[in-house]
């Protein structure tokens, strides 16, 4: 509860994506997110870069009241950001791009795992995806 991640300057969370893609070094997996937050109430993420993860740049699930802004998630293996159930969540002024490796290879993916999971007041606004 009440988690805030604020970056200054060139704050970056980075992984060695090429290592995770090398099957002689690692068993294939999509679950190697650079930042994984589940069951969080009152989340703020601002002014960070997340890059070259072995899975999703950001993996967010069961999020209640969040503001994510000025995030640049680039060059990740599976998704720029996955959101699995969110309530009162705003994502703005952010970029999710150059994802390649494992399908669906999208910038932002809203992907519920169960039919009971929902998105309520959870817009994704003013973002760039490639």
C-alpha cells in the first residue's frame, strides 16, 4: 500500500534481455518482468525508464488507484506493460515501444487471467506504443 517510484534524471530499471533470449543460458520464460507489482493500493510511478527485460517491462495486477506518468518502457521481450485487473488507474505521458520476442509483443496489453477480473475507471491515455 502507498507505493511511489519517482525517478530523477535518467532513472532506469534495466535487465540483460539478450541473456534471457539465449536458450543455452536460460530456460524459456515470459515471466521475467523488470517491475512486477500485484495487489497494490495507491501506486504512483513517475519519470522512470524500464528497458530490456526478459519479459514485460511493467507487470501490474490487482491495482487499486494508480497514477503512472512519464514512463518509458522500451525494448522488452514480451510487453511494454501488462495490466491484469485495475481500478481507478491512469496511465499518461508515457511510451511503450520496440517490444519483440514473445507474443503478443505489444506496447500495452490489458489481459485479465480470469473472467471475474475487471477494469473500472482504468483508462490508458496519451501514450505512444510501437
